[in-house]
């Protein structure tokens, strides 16, 4: 009596590529969880003024905390919007995409720490070093996301068949511009940490607003077509 060998599943393809094809549902669920936790931790770092304290002076003292929250929230929000738009045009992921995503999430998860480090030392003698560490965290996270976009753009097997690769290239170009501005901010971190923090505000706001404007433009083009 001969035993029947199990047939390969539909996900397996020639050369064993299917063994490296991984589902997007777990990819997105884990990523969204990290983004949500990181933003929640940012908010928890803001200490509410105690009862009985003069409110206006206490709120003025909190401006570094609020500034750090805004920068990091905008930065993480921008990454999340780009990440969501990316995975929407993907039909699957592979081990390299998973690896790049994990590295990205590592540095996103580190942002609550580097944010707290910067805001607590922004008015002290170590403001330059703290601002530099924060900026390096931003640059690395943004760089890894750019590498993720470029990798997916070069792997047609991961993309939906009807998707325009030019869109991904435009996303990558936009992120290179933001990375350049982040690099300029790093130059100012040690000698002028508040100038660097101001540049972080510009970069984070751009990274949040630009993808939203891009999605709106894309929707208008689809309706016009």
C-alpha cells in the first residue's frame, strides 16, 4: 500500500518561493499594535500638574513635554500613514519585508524613551546630546521605512498586479527629502539644540501631512479617471 504524499499548497511556488511568502494580516496587526502602544506611551510621559498648583505657570513648564509629544506623535503618525498605504498595495510579504518591518518597529518603539530623554534635558547642560540622540532615532526609523518602500517597489511579486510602481517611487523621493532635513537638524543638535528641535517639528509635520495630501490627490485622480 503506497502512501500519498501531501501536495504543496497554493502558496508554494517554484523554487520554494512560497515558503518565504508570509501573510499580511499578522504583519499589519503587529505593526498597528506597536504604533498604538508607542503613541500611548508618549502621552503617559506628560505629567498632569498637581491639584492646587497654579495652572498657567505649570502648563508653561510643560512646553518641552508637549513639544516632544507633538514631534513624536506627528512622526509616528506619518510613518503609520505611509505604512498603511504601502500594505494596501501589497498582496503578500516575504522574510525581508518582515525583517525590515521589525527593524522599523524597533526604532518606533524606542521613540517614547528618546522623546522623554530630549524633553527632560532640553533646558539643561546635556540638551545637545539628548537632542542628538533623539534625532538619530528619527533618522534611523525614517531611513528604514524608506528602505522598506524601495524594497517593495523592486519586488513585483509582493505588489498587487494593478498597482502603479511610480507611486512608490514618489513616496521614496518624498522620504529622502525629509531625511535630508533631518540630517541638517542633526548638525544643529549639539551647538543649537532648540534649533534642531524646531527642525524636528518641521520634518515631523511634513511626514504626517504629505502622505495625507498624497492620498487625497490619488483619490481625486481616481475619481477624475
